[in-house]
C-alpha cells in the first residue's frame, strides 16, 4: 500500500509486477500510473480523488462564507506532482471571483516557519491548504497559525477538525478504510487491472464554528445548510 502521489510514484518505480494499492491519490492518469480508471493498465489500483476540482470548490466556499476576501495564500508542496494542476484550477476560479491567488511552496515540515513568515508579510486575507499528506500531518500547526494571524482558512475536512475554518472534500480516513477492500481482492487472486480505480462519491463540508466565533466571522446560512458537520 502506498499513501499519496509521492509514495505511489516511488513504489511504481520500484516494481512493475507486485500489486500496489493506493487508498488516496489525486489523479493516477495525470501521474502516468495508468491510462484508464475503469481498467488500470499497470500494477496499481485503489482510490482517486478530484484534487483540482475539490481545491477550486474550497476557494468558492471560502469566498461565499467570507465575501470580503480578495487575496488568498495557497500552501502547496512542490514535491507533489499534482499540486500544479490543483493550483491552476484555484487560480482560474480566483480570476472568476476577482481574488488574487498566491502560491507558497513548502516541501517539508522544517520549511513551515519560513512559509508562515512569508504569508504574514504577504498581506493576505485567507489561507487555503492544498491536499497533501505533509499538510494533513501538520494541520493543527497550520490552523493555529491562521487563527493567530486572524486569517480565515480552508482545507481538507481534517484541517477544519484541527482548527481551520472550513474543510471540504472526501474524507481520507474513509478512503484508507476502503483500501482494505482492494488488498482483500488482490490477496484472493484478482489482478490490479481487473479492479477499477474508484472515485469518491461522498464529500463532506465541515464548518468550525469555534474558529468562526474566535475570528468574529458570521457564517451565512447558505453555507451552514450544506454542512455535513458543524463544530461548536
């Protein structure tokens, strides 16, 4: 099993014969891991996500929740081959919404303090955290920085649960559990090419009202009615 784009690319580089299950990866076709989701062409199967589309949706939700935002910092991992595509989707959405979208690259946790310093000097109104295992692991630290700077923020559902304002997307924990299904099929003799790569059908919207209150933000009812979880 390999978790995330960087890990699955490394695993694929190590073997083209041993089956590889990836519970969460942004776009295996764009990564060149397979030519088809329905009929995987290599030794990889598992679950994909809609990284680019979901990233753009997070920006839309943040703008709907806090209409005043006009300049947004996006924390991205340059080592993740898919984040360029996600950032371009956010940039296009930002242009349509009249929002300046700025990338702040962070390749490892040691670079976070420097990223925080650059964002603090960047005169931004909000932070969006790109979907990456690095940022999920450091979600609490990033959310705490956003709150300290009084910046509204958005990211994965786990990010909102860690203290961010808004979280949107498929829940990684659910996809990790689903990974056991693929392992079971393979151990019972199925080939990766016979097991379609799945895409999420359920998307969560988490609103952290504790963070909203601390920032003095009133979340519109139009957002609250869409929420699958509200943290009071």
